[in-house]
């Protein structure tokens, strides 16, 4: 551990005359991101070890896995061993099997052990996010002893602002002490004298990162302890890892809502064929679903032939259903994610969306009737002798379709959650497709009702 | 300040026999959120002052403004005065003018001054997020002096983990010292001996919160100092405020992408008419835009009358354009937000989207040709003698429309950014509307080209 401390401490004091010496870490990372991969790897190989560690630990560094893979293996292993173990694990995750098999045996035993432990947890869980480098002290220590210990290990720990007090015999987590309270304690007093009164909030290593973020926010913590079934500490998840996880999560949510499989790397770094794969899948599924509109239209082909004027408004009517559905879905996705609503509240939402949809549809219906009347009476277009009934049909169809869109758009996230999926998997294109087919049926049914004996 | 310290310290030790005494803060907040407003306000009026402060400071408390407005004004003013000033300002922001005018004069001078200062900054800026309760010490202090000062003020500061070293005469920010480094310093040494080597990263009070989040993450900070043009400190933004801001921001982004004005309160708390307003605006604008599809269709009415079969595929073709557009928009919105791409990179993106769109359109085109052939040859539907040319028309139109959708969907966020708007204002319904009209024109132009002399 001593070498690790020394090297980390030296990171700020790199000599001049080495690559990137004039940059601070954040700027150096930005510069590395712009270099072609081989040159970036050469640069990373040439900077002093502690500096390279800082660069690899920066969350904004792109292609970290590829960079490590391109380094000479002993150098790569040295870097991984010196890095914070959670970040090192992220990088090992990105390596392919052959690189992984070559690097892991070269790691120091301690680093190898903690990386292999962290590799075992599924991605996006507390276990995968956590670091094992926390400060844990036995409950029979004094304030002064603890402070002295922190001074010694400070350089090798991700955070020292939360100190975990463990049962000396069982190793179970007893209490949490914050550094700000610790420094106010009397030196000879027991560490427990400055501990928080509430029992510590802990998480299971398999808890989803979104849930971990919620707990950290809810209890206003800088780090949350991850414990096993016996309340022995496995590690901690720190607030900066949660910040990164939240940013990734919100990228993923926007991608999913747009109907793409989430990308885990920047746009320009995704290969052409990978990009196609991420998009073609959903696009084809939606296309196959949307083919039902062609079948529905075929069903009404006779009506269409008799009243071509009906087709003029199909895009307008269908898109309004999709738009109102995508509005409702976006509202409910977030309400469910933020736990403002539970699964059992679905009927309350349905009861609100029903009148909301009727009024929204009514507004659009009136707009449509005005549009048709103005064009007809202003001589801009002739919709035929039954234009009044046609306008009524369009207006009524809009009420029906927007109501259906709002209702199904709001119920979709509940349905997905009920089926065990992430409500955020509901995408705007998916809602639109769902609404389109039914929209056509609503339109033609209302047309048949109003226009029978005149146009149809 | 002394009373503030004492009261805050007492918050953990509420006596039994008072409301909520058995709950920890997070659970009590959840309970309050479920109560009707008058009962929640009564409860908040009955708990001890320090407990009420903790509850009001919790980011998950809903209706905080309404609760404070419902309290007796002297109690409300006492609570606001004891709260962290940034959170108190948030609440004052939520009050209407009459409540605000009644409460502000009742505040203690110090609290009134800092709340009025913070109220002056536009929402979602560093100034609006910051707290003025930070630890600042003159540069001529020693390590021991600083530690003693922190012990004294610890209870009244939002964070003591970053200590700001100020020039004794000008008050300018010189250096930042972290508490973890401070406790490793020799007691008699100057505070500057444990300061960071790099000049501190600072922000302007008018900087957008998304940018503040990016800097905090980039430099791995727990708090970032906000300074004026003379580098005098105005306050700090802490990582927990950024966490809240990021969660709000990602809710806003999903709402906007769904085509709704962002809601600032939970779904069930938005009144019926406010909800209508938030949705009807965009829905009507999109509807007016989409009316152009009816105009486009009118233009092709003769072709439609001659070849009704063409109408069967209009919904299928148009939705594919919208879907590919919404995919591209979701990808680029996040890439721009994360600064993976700059405005000047638009042509690189266009050069990638062009072939991507062609291949994606080709895949859908082949699926459509297969669908038409199977239905025709399998006797499921008769598309007429020219069904082969019809299939070719649909396939070619899909290539054109999906390419156009991908291109315009990806360029829209750049265009919005160029015009000074947030790229995240691009919504899936907006892209779909944009693509729909052009999609119809592409479809009918290709049909005219391929089917002239046969169907048309």
C-alpha cells in the first residue's frame, strides 16, 4: 500500500519536459480524447505513472479500455493496480477476454482480488459501482486513534469523509462517523461518541444504481455503505460515482425514449455497423407493427375509393394521436422513475387522462373544423357538398384519437412496469405505432357513422 | 448564528410524544407528502423547530412552498431563517407575491440579506443553486487555527469539506484546502501549506446549472466556488444540490422530448387546467404544422383518386420517417449535452447519417417489398396488375424518407443550438411533424416517377 500512497501523492508534481506537463488533468483528458488511438496510447505510456493513473481515473476519458489494451501489458497492469479499484474494474470490463486473461495475472494480489470481486457484480448495481477503498475502524478505537489512522491512509482512499465503525469481533457495520463530526470530538473519547444517532443506511450489492442514487439523495450522503447479508462491509458507493451513473442513466433514458438501443460510447466512436445494429432493430420492429396500418387501410379500401377526401386528413389525425400519446408517456415515465406514483396508482392516472384527452382532442377538433371551413368558404379548396359533415367527422375523430392516445400513452409505462420491464423502455415511436392502428379504426368508424348515406 | 447552531444540533434529539417522533427524516417526509395540505401544515407547525427545518430542507418534500404559506407567518419566518439559505430561497421562490411580501420583513436581517441576494439570480444558474454558508479563512491563518474555526462553525455550514482561503486584504479567493488534506497538516504550518497546487476552479453566478454539473464532475469536486468578477467569493454550489439539479434536468429533458412543457411538480399535484395548458400549447403548434400534410395531400388529390392503392401505405411510410428522425434526434441531443460533439461537428454527423439513413431505409424498403409480395402472391390482397412497380415505389420511398428523417433528425439539435435554443428542446413529435410533410412529397414524387404511364 505504501508505494501506492507515494505514487498517488506525486501526481501533482510532474516534472516539466514530459508530455501533457502543462495541462491540468481535465484539459489533458480532453486533449487525449482528440488524439488518434495509437498516439493517445503512446502519450499515456510516456507520462509518469501517477499522472497516467489520474488520467485513466477521469470519468470524461473516452476509450479507456482501448487505451489500456494498447499499452504494454506490464505498464497496463501497473496502472490498473494503482487506480481506484472501481474505475479499474470498469476498464477491465471493457477489455476483451484475451486482453483480460493476459492482464489479470500481472496484477498485484491485492488489486487482483478486489477487481475480481467487483467484476462479479452485474453492471449498474451497487456492487459494480462500489469501491473497496473505504476507511473502516474498530468500535473500540478513540477519536485520536481514528484521526491518526485517517492521516496515514488518506492518500489511498477514495473518500475519508465517512468513516465506518465496525464491530471488532464480527466485522459488522455498527455506525457511521463523518469526518466533520470526528474533528469536533474529544481526542480521548470513543469513536462512538461522535457517531450518528440513526442506524446507518446501507444497500445490498445487487441493488440497482438508480435506487442507490435515490437513497444517497434522500439521506443526503456523500457515500453509502454496501453490506452483505451479515452486515459486513463490502465497499462504498461515493456520490461522484452516482453523479456519473445518473448522467449515463439519463442518456440511456433519452436514447430509449427516442427508440434506439442505448449507446455506451460517444456518437462518433460507435462504428458504422454497430450504429446500424442499435437502430435497425427497433426501427424494424416498429415497422412491422406499423404494417398493421396498411392492413387496416386495406380493410377500408372501398370507403377510401368512394371518398378520397377522407385520406387527406389521415396523416393529420394519426400524428395527433401519436403526439398526445408521447406527451403522456414522457410524463408518466418520469413520475414512475421518481416514485411520485406507484403501480397501484394507475387508475388515478387513467381517471385524469380521460378528461384531459377529451379536452385536448376537443381543442384540436375545433382547430380542424375552423381550418376546413376557412379553406372551403374562402375558396381555397373544395371538399365537396358534404364538407360540413366531413369537418364534423374530422373533429369527432380527433376527440376520440387524442383521448385514446393520452390514455394508452399514460398506461404504457404502468403496463411495462407491471410486466417487469423498465417503464423508461416506452419510446415515443412505440406509443405512436400503438396509437396509429387504433387511430385509423376510430377514424373510419366515426366516418361510417356520420357520413353513411352521404359520402359513404 | 449561535442560536442557529444550537437548534440545528438539537434536531437529532427530538423528544417523544411529538408528531413524527418515531420517523427518521426521510420517512417523515414521505409521510408528510401523503397528507392533505392542511394536515401536513398542522403537523409541520407542531413538530419542534429544528425538526421542521430538517423536513423542509429535504429535497424530496413536496409542496414545500404551499406548506410554508399555510403556516403562521412568524413560524414560517423562523423556519426560513434557520434553513440553509439556498433551500430557503427555493421555497421563497415558490411563494406568491403577497406571501413573500408578508414573510420577508419578518426574517432576521442576516437571513433576509442572503435570501434576497440569492433571489436575484435567474433559476437554474450557479447563483440560484449556491449557498452562502461556506467556510472561508484568511490566507495568514495556520492549520490549527483553521481546524479550530471549523469545529466552531461546523453546525452552521452546508459543507466543511472544502475550505476557501481568501486574501486577507482584498477578500479574493486564493486557494482551496480540502478537509482531508487539512487534517494531515502540521498544526503550526500555514494553511497554504496544505492547499491544492492548481488554481481553484470557479464559476460565474450566471453559469447554467448543467455547466456547473459538468465542471463538478470533470474536476471531481464536492463543491465549487461561485465568484464575482473580482474573484471575491459569493457562495458555493455543493454536489448534493447538483444531484438534485441533474435529476430535475433529466425529468425536464424527457418531458421536452415528449413534447410537453416541463412540469416542476409531481404529476398528481398539477391542476387539471395547468396540465391542459402545459400540453395544449405544443399539441396545437404541432397540429398546425401537421396541417401542411393535408395541404400536401390536397395537392396530390388527383393522383390519390386514380390510385387509391397508394394511400394504403401512407401511414407506414410517414411513421418510418418520424421514427428514424426521433432516433437520430435522441442520439444527438445527448451528444451535444455531454459535449461529445461541438456545433462545428455538424457536417461530420451529416456525413455519417447520410449512409446510415440509406442503409436503414434500405432494410425497411426490403421488408416492405417482401410484405407486398407475400400478400399479393399469397392471395391475401390484390394490389392490382402493377403491384411489382407499386412495391418498388414503396421501397424506394422508404429509402428516401428514412434518409431524410435521419438527416433532419440529427441536424435539428445542431440548428436549435445554433439559434441559441437548448438542443434538448427538439421533441420526437416535432421531428415527426417536420419529416411528415416532406415525406409525403418524397413519396408522391417517387410514385410519379415510377408509376407514370401505369397507375398514374
